[in-house]
């Protein structure tokens, strides 16, 4: 499952729904205006920051920020551990 957490660090007037529509996002988008959830996962203040979550919403891999993303091997390794 993919979920995007959106924060409003610039004090803008766009809602998560507006942003999702503008960029064609079709997966769930969560309004995390105060960044409480985002910061709980240790982003270090860098956005976007991608994490792979395992059972129980445990962070099993912190990937980084910007253009860095999980590799196919990362995902396959984690899925194999869940069997």
C-alpha cells in the first residue's frame, strides 16, 4: 500500500485533495498538517522521505529523501522475510 503524508510547511492554501488532484495522485493522501506522523518516522526534516513499512506499520527500511527510492531488491528482500 502506498500512502502520501502531506504537510503544510509553507502555510499555503492548497488542501491535500487539491494537491493530489493537481499531480494525479490516485492512492490515499493523509493531511499531516503539523507533520506529527511524518516526524514520528524520523524524516530528519527532508521531504519527500520514503519508508518501507512491514507488518504492524513497523519501519523496515528508511530509504532517504529526494529522488532516492527503494530498489526492487530492497522490496523483494523485505517481502521474503515476511513469508
